[in-house]
C-alpha cells in the first residue's frame, strides 16, 4: 500500500465536537499533514454549561505554589484552548510529536488567506443532538477571561 503525500488540510470547526475534532487532527498531524483549523470559536463541547465552565475555572486555579508566574500557563482564547487540547493528544516529548505540533495552526474566524480554500469536516465529530445541548468555545472563553 503506497503512503499518501503529506498535504495541507483546512478544517472548519463550526458545530464540531472539540474532543473528536482534536483526536482526528492529531492523527492527521502525526501522518505529516499541515492542519489549519478555522472558526475555533464555534467548536462545541458536550455537557452541562455550568459544569464545563466550573471545571475550566478549577483548571485555571492550578499554579505554582511558590510563584504563580512560574506557570503553568492556561489558555483563555478559543484557538489556544483547541491547540492545547490537540497538544495533549500528541507525543510532544518525542521529535515526531514536536514536529507535528509545529504543523498545526488555529484561528478565530476565517483569515483572509483561507476564505476560498476547500474546508474539510469530520463526520464522526459532528453533533448529534440539538445545538442547545452544547457549549461553544466562545462562551467558555468569555467566562474565563477572553474579550
């Protein structure tokens, strides 16, 4: 079986589930593809809105006891939250994982260079219930400090 050539993939995150999108993107990155995710603020998380926001606020409370400036640093923008989720699914301590992470780009909205490009979507990452049952990344980000 011949391996496919690495290619550039543009993914539209509108109405896709965050975890499933992240795992699909991590696989593409490890295969050598360049992946760009647009509309990160429209990616959805399943679960009760209050629980999602409370869990993330608890996560933000984790810091160095000696000096909080020493980290860890927690993302608050939708594009950086998604990039951090994908980073967690890559073996970033290995050279292959570090190289894969460098091939990832995430954006809020659609940058001018990607407006006309063909955008892909993942069927297994699409929502199955009404949109009211999900929390968008923009709602989460606004609750934790994104303007």
